[in-house]
C-alpha cells in the first residue's frame, strides 16, 4: 500500500510500514518528519505489553 505526502510542492511517496507488535525494546526515531498513529482501528495492545518510543 502506498501513500503520498505533500512536502512543499512535490509529492513524496511513502510505503506504509507493516504493523509489528511491541517487542520490549525502545524504538528511536530521528527522521526530520513522519506520521504517528495509534494503530489500526479495532486493534488493541495485548495485556502486559511494553511499548516505548523515543522521538529525537
């Protein structure tokens, strides 16, 4: 699945990332831009999940 984001006047194609469950590690994001969501609709985190993200 592809989505396009408008950056200035040019289109920037972006591949939609695969949904991956939390794996008890810290995900570090350092990109200059991006999209954050709470996951697919109707989907919940499993009990005792440990999810951590650091945006630098």
